[in-house]
C-alpha cells in the first residue's frame, strides 16, 4: 500500500521541466509521470530524456484545465498514492527520501491525503506567503479526483467534498514555490 507516483503537468516548461523531474532522482518514488499539455517548445523532448513516463494530453483546450491534467495523470498510474507537483516547485529533500515511511506510519488509520505548507517567492527572492498556505498534494489514488480549473482541489470520490475535509494529515515539510521567471537559486537541487 505504499507505492507513490509523481504527476507533473507541463505546458511549455523547457526551462523548468528537467529540474522538476530531477529533484526526485533520490526520492522514494516509483514513477515520475509527466503530462505534456500540448507544448510547442522542447518540454516533451526534455521530459522524455529524464522520465520514462511522459504522456501527451489528448486534447487542446483554450481555457485552463489543470484538474483534467491531474485526472489524466491519475489514469496513467497504478500506484497507491499520487504526489502532485508543479514545475516551479521544490520539495523538501527529507520528505522526498522518506515519503513511503511517512505514509506507512499513518497506517492502519484511514488517511486519504496529506497537506503541505507552500512558501511563495517573488522574482527578487523574497517570501510573500502568509503561512500556512496549505496545499493537499499527496492523495490516496483510488479515493481522489480533481475538480476546479485554475487551482484544482483534490476531492473525495465517495463523499464529493475536498479531501482535507474528511481525512487529511498536515506535514510540515514546506514546498518552495518559485515565480515563473526567476533568478532565485534552487538550493535543494
């Protein structure tokens, strides 16, 4: 019950996709799944260099549709757990090395999701978050689906409510969220 796949949606992320994938090279992760959302740059080519699990999203939509990318990624996974990330995020290395142990410690309680604080940074490298900006990012695959377009939320399939309302643990390993264009050093990579 402790297999974990990462899902990374990407659209024209040639500058960030390599680092987004490589941060998991020593992690306790089974697969890094990249969902390429019809990129017109070299995102797909770079992703295929660093992951064996790169899939093209089958449709071209004009409006934001992040939840469709997450749900499509879920369909490509057979893992027990899914870790959802963006290409402009860095994850705490201790968490990545110990993710399966962390999940195992929560058993046998019916934990279905984990929430993380996200620290947002400006282009100049200053934090602008009001902690905690808690994000549900690790979910039990069979219990979750995503709804919402710009900022999708993991929902319980059975109860049709956000996952953090029914069975969620907060983990205090921060996600560092870098701005889209940045010179901020990615110190954890």
